[in-house]
């Protein structure tokens, strides 16, 4: 059947070729950067066509023969109009100049400021430089926090740096740094931005992982794209703040090679402890210290006109220490990431591009606790050795992208060690998993009619672990994009996904004691089917909107209800893990203003997410923990003049779910709690307002000096991280009074930082 469809498409395109020709090409900046998300329009014989460049700056469009007017009108660059007579297939290479004038070291540019661009199917591309006015705690752009301000992404609240997308679990999202998976996703409690945005050119976010090139997750894919152009001159930029600082260097080595290197570090150890103490009347934690550091490095070399070689690396390390003399408790928690990826991008011809890369990714965490005479330790890690290949080419006026991938997984879900210093009966548990995963993929982008484009993908995965567990899965992806005219477009998509590595969460807050486990010893891969529809409207030159809906069903989900660890002589992870299913559905809306002094967006999501596990809630369906019915975000950025700009973020979301006793009774004069349903209660609604002000001492294309003033949670609203039940029994033990004690991590948090670029 697939062969018949492909033959039909080829014949159909051959028929069109009698009266049509294909225009293909590439759009770059004057600094030799590929420009993705650029809108291109064509006019011929009163007919109008439009297309958009992909992340590599490529485009392709089939157009009737005749005299063509081609218009390229990108944000921040000078518009280009081309006129020519189209008589056959044509290849065009376009270089755009930035639309910037200089007057007394003050930059005057046009009003086209697109911090967010929309690709086909609702995928979003973030220009981080244009979003620097969005308020953040440290005065630096936080990618995870930005994603949480968009439709379909749940607000995770305080003390949590994970992503929750379209009703999925946090481990259902892939974060790829230059194509390499990153398994440790956040610094402690989500307070600090996990990625140094000075080192990242742009972010592409796909809520459905609709591209067959990417797999292994049920939910979203976030691509972090570092700078890949050879630096033309030495440059320094960074941010100096009261909590942490960062520095980025751009260093040219020769005219054809250079590197970028970035580093960040906290220098106030006791930054987390005061936050927790401020939210607890009991001051549970006596002594807490926390610090982190991370670094990025990208080496770029233009080996020849057609070959670009690069090496991207990322390393991070965190350490949390807690000491409480009252409890005779010492705790030390460490976690770290390391990724490295050499990549060779080759332009074989104007119609054929190939990319090959190998990568290594390592994430580990280690928790050591000592209380009285007991020593307890639990650690885990995941290592990946992988290879990625992709080839992009055009055949019969149809754009293809195909490739193959392989990764070797080496995991240790939990290594547990318990030692009693006064007893010789010590216990250990150590389990390791090895697995192999291979995939081939193909994506076809035919133009079915003058108004209807398609993106048809197929990913075939083969996974094996040990001698027993092996799986062969076919994962189709279909995206249809109908462009009615210059103002209205519509899309519909279907995605089938499988996930072989699963994140097991052990805490309701962002303490990284979570671990990864692979499908083995009877643990089946998770799977999902997702349907989505939507539309986009260009309301005016400056205002665009989008509406959509989604439905996702999930099977073989995993739940680990035992907290940090469950340990005895007979237990195993395979026995402890519960297996179930779930579904999620909802509506999404976004209204965005891109240009002018005032720009920003309004985002709203109405969604439902539930789970069904035989071992929980008596087998009845219950709400998922992050079933937040309403998520509303308002982001505004205002440029008063060349010296001042302001930012505002307003967030409202329904509270997350938790399980609360519904009644109490006495057994042998002791109060016993009784539960009705799992996740039967809801945390208070989450409300937060953030403000920021930037004052620029200097701002040109190459130099910048600015002070950032930010206030996190401006109105000091208490948003509890969790709830503790305070049980009080009267003297005759005839009644029980239960009061909820809200635990707040931090309230209002002001910060100041100096941002510079020279």
C-alpha cells in the first residue's frame, strides 16, 4: 500500500512538472548562519504561494511557470524582492543583511522582533536574544520557564524544573543538545536556569515530536541549537549577578575555525537553605548548602566550502549538603551531566545535504545519608554511546530526509547500600542494564495541491536488552498543513511513539533522586497515540493567533510509589514498579504580538489528564498528579526607549493533585487515617507575577552593557510546594482535628545583575 501511494505521488508530481517547476534554495545571514522559520511568498499570474524555511534554512516550492515575484520578509533583516521568469527547475541561494543602522553607538533597527516563530504543525522556534526581557530570577533567559509559558505545557510550580507537556510525565520529553540527549534536566528546585542561553543560538520546540528523525519519547522534543558559525572576532559576554555569574568567550583561531566556551557558577553556598526556612515555621533544616557549575564548548571548523566540522560539549555538576544535629543527620547529594558530540555537515550538491555525528551522554546521581549509626547510599547512572546519520535530498520535486541511528544504553537504575555500623549484617543491591537501540527513518514533504502540504514520516525502531527482551516497532507520523491564504492556515497530525528508557520519579519536588530504567526483564516499552488539529491566523501585520486541540492515549506507563527507595532482601525494581495506562486531551490557544514597542503573548490551555493502574485506587481511573485544568500565561515586553525596557509575566494555573485522607478513626486509642481515592485533593491555585527592568548603558550590534532588576513573585503570594497534615487529638480522644500546613519554598525574590558584551 505504501509503495502504491509513493508511486501515485511520483506520477502526480511528474504530471504537474509539465506546467510547473520547483524552486529550491537556501537562506543565510551575512554572517553565514542558516536562517530557519523564514517566510517566503511567490506571486505569478495572480496566484499566490508561500513556504517557510526549515531549521537548516532550506526551502522548496512547486510553482506554475511564468514571471515570478519572490518576496523574503524576515524579522530583523532587510526585505528582499526578486523578479525572474520561471521556465525550469531553479536553485536560489539568498544572503540577508541585518536591518540595523548606527548613530552615536545607539542601535536603531526595524520593529520586526520575533522572539517566537511558528513552524508548520504548531512547532515553535525561540530566538533567545529577542526574549531577554522576559523576567527571570537571575536576569538570564530560562529556557524551561519560557517553554512553560506556551500552550500545552503545564506550569510545574516552584521547586520543580521538569516539563509536563500535553498530559505526559516528565520523562516523556526529550531535550537534545546539538542532537545529544541530556538525561539530567534541571538544577536544584528549578531555581537556576539549567542551560546557558548565551551559548545557544535558538530553541526549536515540538510538542508532538512529529519529525520521524526524533524518537524514544512519548511527548515533546526540545532542540537546543548552539552557534555553528566560525567566530569572526574575539568577543566576551556574560552576566554578573548576586546569586550566580556566567561568562562566554568567542575565539577565532584562523579564518576558518574557532570556538565558543561558556561557564557558570554559584558563589553563595547558602542560597537554598534560607528559602526553605522562610517557608517553614518549624525551620526543619538547620544547615543546608548548595552549589552548581556548568560549562559549554563548541568548536567549529570550515574544512572546505562544502564541509563544516563541529564539536559540541556540555558538562554540569551540582552538590547539596544537609546537616541537622537535632536529627543526627548528614546528607550529601551529587548529580552531574556530561555530553560531547562531533558532527560533520556536508553539502554534496544544492539538492543534497548529509550530516553524520557520534555522541556520548552520561548522567549520574549519588545520595549518601548518615543518621546515628546507620549509613545509607543510593546511586544511579545512564550512559549513551550513539551515532546519527541524516541525508536531505530532493527527488521528483519532493523533499526527503532519511537516515539511520544507533545507540548503546548502559544503565544502573539503583545501586543501594545500607550499613549498620554496629551490626555485621550489611545489605547491598546492585543492578545494571545494557540495551541496544537502532532506527531508520524517512520523512517526505510532498506538496499535494497549491494549498495543501504534507509531512509524512516513518520511523522503524529495533530494541533489544539481554536475551529475552526485543521489540520491533513501526512509528508513523503524519502532518497535513492547509494554507487557505495569507491569513489562515490549518493543520492536522497523527503520531505513534514508543519509549524504551523511562524516568522514575521519587519525589514531588525537584530533588534529583529520580532514576532511569530501560525496558528489560518483562518491563514493556511505553507507547502513545496522539491526534491534534489546529489553525493559525494572521489577524494583522503584527498580531497572530493560534487555536488547537489534542488527544493522547498512553499504554504501559510506569509508577514507583515508594519514594526514594524501597529496600529489603526480596524486592526488585521489576516487582516494585506498577504498570498502567493513561490519556490526556485538551484545547490550546495563543495570541501573539511580534512587533512594535509593546510585544508578547497570551497563552491558555484547558486540559485533562488521567491514569489507570491496577495497583492504585482499586483499579479505578484517577487524575494524574499534574492534571492542572487551567493554565494561563501572559508575557509582555515594552521598549520605552533606547535606554529602558520592561518585562512582565503573569501566571495562573490550577493546583496539582495529591492524596489526602478523607476520614479518621481510632484503633487501640491511636488515630488511623482512611483514604477514598488516589489524588483526590488539589493544591491551591498557583498565581505568580514577575517583573523585570533593563537599563542599557550601551547597546550596539557588538557591544552591550545593561543592568537588570527582576522581582520573582512580586506580590509575595504563598504558593505551597506541598502540604503537611497536622493532626491534633483532644484529651479524651473522641475527635480528631486535621489542619493543613502549607510548605512554601520561596515567596518574593528580588535580584539584580549586570549583563555585558564586548
